[in-house]
C-alpha cells in the first residue's frame, strides 16, 4: 500500500483566509493539482463538511467524508476548496454561534465569498464552479442550488435538509433545530421559511444530484423527495439516488465507492462536458 501511495501525484494543499459578506474572516483548505500553473484559471469544486461543527484540515488524500473523489478532481485539473464556514469547530464560541438564526444564509455568504476571493486572485474560472456536501454540507449545497443557482454549474446534495419544517417534525434530534433557529415552527414560521432551500425553489436551475439513505432518521428521506420534486417541477436537471439499507451515513465501502463514482460522473459531465472515462 505504501508503495502504491508513493506513486500517486503529489497534490498540494494550503490553508487560506478571506472575508465573508459581513466581514467575518473565514478559513478554508485549498487543494491544488500537482501540476498547478500560476496564471491559469481552473474549474473550482467546493466540498462542504458536515456538522455544522465539523472541520476540514489540510491533509493529503482527503475524500470528503468518503463520498467525494477530491484527488480525482485534482487529477482532472480542478482546484478544490473546503471552507470552514461559520459554525465550524476550532474557532471559538463566537464563531460557532454566527449561524444561529442564520443557517444557510450566513453559510452561503462564506462559500460565495470564498469563490469571489479565488476569482479575484485569478485562480479560478467563475463560470465553472460546483458544490457538494453531506449532512450540513448537503443542506448548504441545497441552499446554494435554490437561492444562488446562477453561481454554479452543478451541485450534489448528500443527506441534506431541504425544508426545516419537514425536518423538524421527522428528525430524531428536535433540539438541534430549536438550538439553531431559536424557535419551533409554530413560534416563528418565518425563520423556518427564510432558512429553507425549498422557499427559493422557483429560482433553481442548477443541475443537482441528490443522494440519501432510505433509513436516515437524522435527516429523513422526505427532505430528498421534496427537493427532487421541486427541481423536477422547475424543469431542472436532477437525479435522486436512494441508498437502501443505510441511515444518515454510508457505512460500507461498496456504497462509499458508488457515491464517489456518481459524484465524479455528475461533475465531470457538467464542468468538463465529458464522461468520467474520458482521458485526462
């Protein structure tokens, strides 16, 4: 195994920082291909961690929680950004609290400002950007595919929340929603609507892949069905993949591999207009 790894391309990674829409400093991990060339504008793929109190670190052979083939994207000639959006662990209590009653909205600021930062540096082609994530990362990607559709060529939503009302009445962790939105849907329906991707479904036009476990109790499958039907009704290219026998995560290697292959095919199709087997 060590010999095999030694033969892999030596992709680079670094921690970068930028200012979000409200002035908050955001940190993220930027992965660069082994043959990175300054002055060239690359496609950008964003991999958003879950949590929201997860964190991305600058480690080699990152695979986006097992569902996203980061190194294969790099080998194809893309930059990959893993943003530690507001709410991520390791930055203090104040930073952790910045998405209270601001879920999706502030998180999206952090992702979009990261794209703008890289574009301003001349590193990326802002017309070839994709986003993906699982759990909270899937929720943020769902928010991006409906409210900020013009910024993305393709998106993948893994086990993501699409409607906080649907989520609240079905999830196994009701206190999570009350903690972040500071209300029940009966007390404050507006905050539930403002932070729900489905509220903005009429704006959607980004091709979207949805992946979900059929036994998910944390983010129950109705969230996937709702987003899928909404996108279909808007004539947006969309695919729904239900992993039978799995809950909130894919816990078997074969399922992980299938998810990675589906994601590779989706983004290669829309960012490179090719198939995954096309020569790099």
